[in-house]
């Protein structure tokens, strides 16, 4: 086994697919310090800058004083604190769901919900470009797993028509993490109605950013009058809390019965220590900040518009995203690493994304814009990339 591991590691290096952690010091922000060298960073999912918000920091500190450092038990033993309950209630009320449930991470939420909802003889239909955690959850569930071509709803409908399963679950990212494009939630909901299916939405990159008051992908389409209401009994909704929310964790929202079922059946919820109550206390303040952050979201959207309007590339392709995720597709792994290195030499950090995270031949720099950036930061990035291309 050790020989096999050695050869596989060497193969990753030989094929320019080896990944190395960067040692971060100091605080997060538009500038990061790696190995004691400062970089203008376009790598963080901290879209609203709430990881540095003083009110949230004060709430976290107060939460520690009120509840201690950790829980020492799972939720069903003695680890379910009133702060967990308060956040869950606030979240479900804000997003118009009957009930919500707090998980330790987005990965655990996806694994815990999907594997509890479906099983053998049921069928999961998932977009080809879904996050790896959704694919892993589908495999863990032991359900039949059908993947439809990215955004190809005719392909999805063909698969739904051919399915003989009584339980059918469509699974999708809300905002696709490597391309920044949006799932067509209105049409997916329509297919659910037509074929008696249910819809699981991973809104990791939409919650806090999209829709009125940052309520996410469902509110976004409701605002556009493309769905009748920002809630449907056919929807299971998941939002992560370490991106726009600025802390850590994940939350699942749906009907009262579905949440109660997860409490009884989700192994990833039952058999793990509850996240510290002080985090839930801070998350409630984070939710308050998100709901009133319209000015911050306006600034972020202006940065996105500025970046897209003033950037024209000859040899690289900028994806069509209108979200903070702006993929600059360069093709080969070598080209992605070369541009990444060039930018770092100029004091700018943008991560190079390579297979297996993205399909071969579509390696890219994943530019993540944040409300912590200023206009000059975006102009500096654009100019430096254009200098590289010339």
C-alpha cells in the first residue's frame, strides 16, 4: 500500500495536479499573508466580508462567556443548546421554511440529508457539474444515481420519464462553484411537479449574496416572479455558513416533518458532537447582518459589473457568471499554474483550479470577488492579467 501511495503522489506531481497548502498568517481580508508575504487575494468565499464583522465577533465572544468552548456531546444526548435552537428558528423564519436544522459543515449536511432521504431502488438525478459532496452523498445513499448534462433539462426529463422509482430526488448546486452560473430552479421545480419528484438545493454560494435581503437562490427567482413563492414543500434547501455568513457550519431547511425525520435518521447529525453553542450564537448575529446588508451587496455587484465590463481577453475565456465567482478558463493545467505563478510574482493570489475539480482541458483561475475589495483592487487584477496575456 505504501508503495502505491508513493507512486500516486509522484504521478500527481508529474501531471501538474499536486496540491500544496499555503500557510496563512494574520487576519482574512482582501489582502492575505502567505509565508509572511502579502498578496492581494481573490481566493476567498467571504463574499460579504462578514468574517471580519465586529458585531459578529462580539457575539462569538459573548457566546463563549455564556456557553463555554464546546458541547461535549451530540445533539441527541446533551449537546443541543438553546443557542442552536434560536439560530434554527431565526433561519427558518427568515427564509419562510417551517423548520431548520444546523449541521457541522456543508459536506456533512449533504451527506446526512441525501443518504437519509433516499436508498436502494430510489433514484437521484444530479447535474453533471454538482459539487463533489453531492456526488459522494448520492453514492453513500445506495440509490440509483443518474447524472444529466449540465443545465440540460431535456436530458433530465428523459431520465425522469424512464425512471420506475417511486422516490425521485433531483439534486443541484444553486450556484455552481467552479463556473458561477445559476441552476434553473423554476424549470427544475416544474419538472418536480410533472414527475412527482423532489428537489434538493445546495445554496452554498447563493445564500447571503442572491435575492432580496440575501435570502438566496429561491428569493432570487421569487423576486423575478419566476416562482410563485420562495418556499415549496418539494424543496429541501441547504445553505453553508462559512462563506457569505463568515463563520462555519451549514443549515438545512424544509418542512417540519422532514426536519424531524432527519433528527431521527441522519447519521451525520446523530453521531457527531454538536458544533459549539457560541458559534450558533454568532451565526444568529451573522444572519441579522446578512438580512440588512443591501449596501454591501450593492458594492459587491458593482465590482462584478466593473470586472466584466472592462475585461476583454484574446487567448483566455471569461465565464458568463454574474455572481462573485468569475472563472477565467485557460485550458491546460500548465497554463493555469503559469498564470497563477505570474500573478503571485506580482503580489496577487488567484487559485489555479485543475482536474479532477474541473473537467480536463478547462483548467482555470477561479476569481472570487468580495465586498472587502475596492475598485482599485479589481482594476489592478484586470491590468495584471492583461499584461500577462500581451
